[in-house]
C-alpha cells in the first residue's frame, strides 16, 4: 500500500488521465517550504498551485479548511461528553472524559498497540484534517465539481511520513453508494478518502525531478472552493500552533455550558513541565464557527455540528491492535 504513495505513482496517475487529480496541501507543509525558500506561505501556496496545475492537477485545496471542520466537531463532542458526566443515563458517557485528541497517526498507532482499552475510550472520534478533507472531497465536493468519487485521485501534501499510514487505514476506505435498478442504494467500488500522501521533502524531490526552479515559478490564483487563505494571506478560523485545539474547545465549552464569553489568549498554568498545563473557568479567540467555507459545508451537507451526517463522515473509531511484526504492516 505504501508503495502506491510516491512521487512516481502521483505522476503516473496524472499521465494516465484516467482519474481527476486533486491535491490538498497542509499549512504545515506550506510553512516548511516557505522557510526553505525564504518566501511567505502565501507565495508558496500560489507557486505550488501554478506548478501542480501545469502538471495536470485539476484543483489545489487547503487543509486548514478541514481542520476548522474537525475542530468544530471536537468542540461539540467535548460538550456532549461533559454533559454526559451529569446525565445519569449510563456509565459509557461518564468514562469519556478527559477527552484526548491528536491528528498524529503515530500517536494513534502507539495508543492502539501499546495502551489499548486503557486509553482508547478517551480519544476523540473526530477525524484528522487530512481524512476530513478526503471525506469532504469524495462525499460532497465531487458532486459540485461534476465528478464521481471513484474517478478522483486525491493527493495530500503533509509534513510527516506517518500520514501515509493513516491514509491506508481500513477505517478510511468506503464503498461508493450507487442507485440500483430497483431504486435502492447498492454498494459500489471501495475507494480511499486519500489515495496518496506526499511529504514536504518529496515535493522537493519532485521539483528536482522536473528540473524546476521554484523561485522562478509564477504565482497562480488560488482555488476558492476549499481554501481558507485569501489573497492577503488572511486565514479564516483558527491558526495553527500547539494548544490551539484545547484553547478553542475550552472557549466553546465555556460559552455553551456556562454562558461565559472568554477573552483570549488563555493563561495556562504549567504543572510538571510544558506538556502538562491546566486552566480553570474563571475568566475572544479566532472562531472556526465563523469560517464561511465550513458554514457552507454544514448548510449544504452536514446539517449541524454533531449531527448524524457529521458523525457518519467526519468521525471514526480506533481499535486495540496486537503488537506483532505482521500487524505492524497489516493494521495500517
């Protein structure tokens, strides 16, 4: 499976012309390449857009949009779990706090194989921005683009090789629903939300392979359908950074549960070290709920945060996995 996620595989799909190629770029990779070339992330994004489209890519999107969607779902999930602590309905909801969340598939792998049932009930079920973007493109945006999901080859550009492992998880492979002759839905081909992951370093390899002088590339207009960044480098929603999820969820929960409008940035208290921090609700940060792109996804597709449709497409499950050499390869 991992052999199918390479620069050569990416180029072969473009050359074949059998599928429409769409690329989603992470803000971390934009920032990494910006530092490498001494440019702004916006300049890198525009140059990448022009370069990829010159190869034959149909559209180039931005995963900070799906990050906001994942964050909204995490906010709603936390509030639901918190309320469950006091509902008295069942023990399952009461065991779901504290809520842990991570978009790092390496950490998820460690949790599944090493900690298992001890930690899995506490992990947020919301998909990472990469997989949320795959769900958006293959379950919703494909229709707006006049495409069918099985004819889309979705590529993401990510900062870490572990994202390749995440993309091939069975949880992120789905059967395309089709209308049968009787009018009822029938299962079609099974496809991945993300077909190929390229790292920031592999993008540098691609430039070398194509003899590209990145600095001389022209800046192309951005695709607006799923792009959070405007031409002034303004980013809707929440900016990246360690602790960003915790801060946004805390502010949302304070408003929903206690009617408190919190003014940020939050003042976390460091405990044993910088990895252990806490804050109490005694006291406005960037708000993903104001993101117009994400609002459109809820209006047109998901309905509202935490809805059945949102749970179906933007949430997942994690599983205890046996630690063995074969499982290292087969479970991811």
